[in-house]
């Protein structure tokens, strides 16, 4: 999950398509090498989806970014861009209140349920544009692993498969799990004589936060979880993140994106995102083929949730894979293996 930051949005939105859903296109229209932008209008929000890659078989991977308040195109790098886009089309979606999205909706209207409906609206647009026989896979990373189950619990029939990447399906459990995971990894690293002072300080941190959920302490722990990855890289416990190729983030206005991030995350946190939200008990209702991918050293969304997701998903066809040299973002720590696992899953089920 991302730390809270600032932003404000400006984007031009064009042409209406079914059920209050709005779509337009630009750039390259070659089905074998798409480079398109469509806009989805739903419930007073206008949200861009950037589609790149090989749509010759009408197979689309929709990525739900982290945050809340991340950007779709932050994932267009490494082997997602160089390998997965060769295999199938990838849809980089800016969620409500994120990236280049805009809207006139009120804070009272915002909910995870509404944002799930936004994704289902996107699915309608893709099928309207490319055909009802289009096959859609859904992938959620971090906060996207909260939003993904919300989408599938509303309607999973439009999707062929679900890919959960270090996903926060149990947001309310993360506060206490941070403390458990920090202690486990800190003890391991101290025993190995890796960055001993740093890990001793994390042990001190977890002893000095509230025993029950506290928003300020949550962000202390979340921020330290991000920082800890640098120490794990220093000691070669995880691979240094790769960022091969241009990741298209130049398409975003920095100040706009920061404003959006702060606003949408603040709204959802006020409504209990980290205090009340858990889909664990309903994962059994998700029965489409599922792939659970996780970094062994993830503290941001602790690795215990990988097994929890796998055990509770209702799919008969499901797989769990742990990346041994990764933390929260295996697409950056182990991008080649990440692409291999995603492409294999898609090709066996498309």
C-alpha cells in the first residue's frame, strides 16, 4: 500500500458508450500491437485506461494498481512491457481518484463498492469495443488486491482468471501483522548480522506503537516497511528492483497525481480501509482460476496473506508461487520469473 501524499486532476474526456460508460481512442489501432487510450465514464468519474500490446487473440490483462491512488502506467516497465505485452494486451487503468482520472463526485459517494463498479464498467467498454468474445484477466497488486476481490464478488463472469500479486485482501489485519512480520524478519536479519542497528530499531518501533489500530502508527509501520526493502537489497536478501525501459510515467502531471492520491486515500482511510475491510471470509465465493504471487520478504503486505489467499479462494484451479528474492513487488525484483508465471497462467486458460 502507498503512503499518503498530495495531488489535483486535469484531463479531457470524450464520447459516450453503453450504460453511462464512456470510451474514446487514439494512437495506434493495430490489433497486433495496440497503443490505445480509452476513457470510462461512470458515476461522475472519468477514468483513462491505456491499452498496449498484442490483442490479436482478444486476450486482455487488466491491472489494478496499488495505493489507493497509484497509477496504471507505473506498471508499464520491465517484462510487463517487454514480454507480457507481446503475449497479450495489457490494460493499465487509472482508478477513480488516481493518476489522470477526474470527476465531480462527492466524498460521500466514494466506496470500494463503487470503485469495483468502475472496473466492471471498464470490462463492458473493452467488450463493447473489441467484442463480447474478448477474454479478460484481472490482476491486482497491493491495494489492487483489495479492489480485485471486491470486483469479482460483484461479478466474476466477465473474467477468465484472477492474479493476486501481494494483494491486501485483509486490510484490517495488516496493522497487527506488521508487528509480527517485522519481528520475524528483524530477528532473522540480526542473527545473520545484516544491518543490525537498523533491525534493532525496527524492533524498538513495534514495541512503541499502539497495541490496537492507530492511524498514525499504521503509517509509521507502513513507511518503515517500504524503507526496510532498501536494507534487504543492501544485504542481497532480495534483488535490487529493476526499472528497464521507459515506464510511461511522463504522461502524468506530477502535482495532479499527488493531489489525487492524497484525496482518494484519505477518503477510504476515513471510511475504515485499514480498520474494517477484509474479504478473507468471502474469498471462497471467487471460483474462477486464480494465481497467487508473492514476495517472500514482503512486509508492506505481509507474506502470511499469500497462504491465506490461496487457502480461502474457492477456485478448484488455483496456484500459489512465492518469489524467493522479492519483497512487495516481484515484477521489479524478479521480473523475468514474474513474466514467466503470468504468461503461463494466461496461456493455459485463455
